C-alpha cells in the first residue's frame, strides 16, 4: 500500500465513509478509490485536491504520507467492551491514527519541550505495579491521589484528545507518533471513568511500547490501579466499605466506587462473596452503568493541543496558517487551534 493510500484509508474510515461514498463525492468509482488506497494507482493533482476537500484535510497532509515515520494502519491500544461492533472500533482506531498523522505533520514544523517524559518498561522485568510506582516517582507526583491526571500526562509530552466516539462501549485508545504518545478519550464517559481510562492507556504506553503480550489488558488495569490508588496509601482506607464510605473515597481519589471496590478485592480486603453482593447492589440501584454523584469528580479536559496553537499564534502565525501546519482544511475542526499551557513550542 502506498503512503498516500494509507492516509486516504485512515481519513476515510475516521469519517465513517465507505469507499463507494468517497468515490461518489469525488466523481470516481469505488474500484478507483480501492486502487488509490491499495497503492495500485496514484491520484493526480486534481484528484488529490478533491479528496482532500471531501476529507477535510489539506493536499500537503495527504502527500505527507511519503515522509510519515512508522506505519499508519496500526492497531491501537484500546479500552473497549468485547461486544463493541467492529465498525465502531475500527472508526475509533482510524480517528486516533488520523490524529497521529496530523500531529506528525505539525511536528515537522514545531517541537515540544516537555517537563517530563513517558518512560517505557519491559513488563517481563518490571511488573505493572512497580512500573506505576516508578512513573509516579519520575514525575514527582505527591503521595496520595493524582490531581488532574490530564495535566500530568501533558507535562510529559503526551497529546490527549477527547471526542465523542459514537458509543459508550469504547473508553479510549492510545499509540505513539515518534517521541510523542497520543491518547484519544471518549467524551461521552463520566469524569471518573475518563480518569481510569487515561491511567489504563498510560499503562499501555509505559508497558507495551514494543510488544503487546496476551495479558496486556490485565497489565494496563493493574498499572492504572496502582498509579491512581497506590497500595501503600489507600490500603488502610479500604475497610468497612459501605456506600457512604465508598462515595467519600470516590470524591477523594477521583475514581468510581466500582474501581475502589475492585481495588479492595485486588488487595484481598473483600471476599469474592462480598464482591458479588456489591455488584448485585449496584445493578439493583441502576448504578452499574451510571453512578450517582458524578460532580464529585472534576472533569479534566486536554489543554496541550490548543496551547500549541496559542504559542504559534503568539509567534505571529494566523489561525489559517496553524490549520495548514497541522493539515486541516479551512473550516474544519482543528484541536490544535488556540488557547495556553506550560509546555513550550520552540
């Protein structure tokens, strides 16, 4: 497959279009689009212009595929339910890979100077719990709850985006673009669930940069639990977990009461029978899918992409030029548009 073909495929899937639908809008057959995407045929300049206009990107963006570092059509780390329709998770994966491509194009012109970095460990030698403790130590996190996880991740050069993924069954995805990790979080999710998803995806980025073992999801879950709820601090608090106590801990630690109870079970502080009774109670109250007191956990929103735009604006670039640098067509939503943050563009 040609590199322009990979970008065409990613951009088309991210917009939920079939090859036939794209072909109809640019005036060619589905067979021709298939040939473009497979690399059997290259679109001419006029066709590149049409394709870019329909897909909401620039011609430079489509041609950028020739210089893109690494594969575009790659599987993302994804936190999702097993029953998720394949069409939905493929679209979500394409959205993430499209963001990776836009970031790659932008970073040809600018660079990030991060206060920290997202380290990587081999899970064969460093377990998820230990990796979580090492990351907390390297980032100089205070003992106890992690306040504003998004900001800590962004300070390590991680690009976080939120977007409605069209289903509550997909929580988030992650991948790397060069030196920069990219995470996409479902904007539909409640704030406590978003935080757990962010920590889960951070676990993938830390533990699975080079290889994805069969138990990768378990490892990411264990990383997230230790990162957000360190055993040394939270263990004494996980006794006599009635609902009042659980909601107090939810407000303190910024995670769901389900996550707190699971942490207690993981640490051997509640029995299997107590766990079953807990989930029966959640189901009876309708709390399994929608917990009350969502406002107890502040909503954390990404700031870094827009802050890159703000820094470029301060350097004299126009909004239109910022769109072009990132490969977005005029009038298309661009997460890198202004404003405000503590990572600098140089």
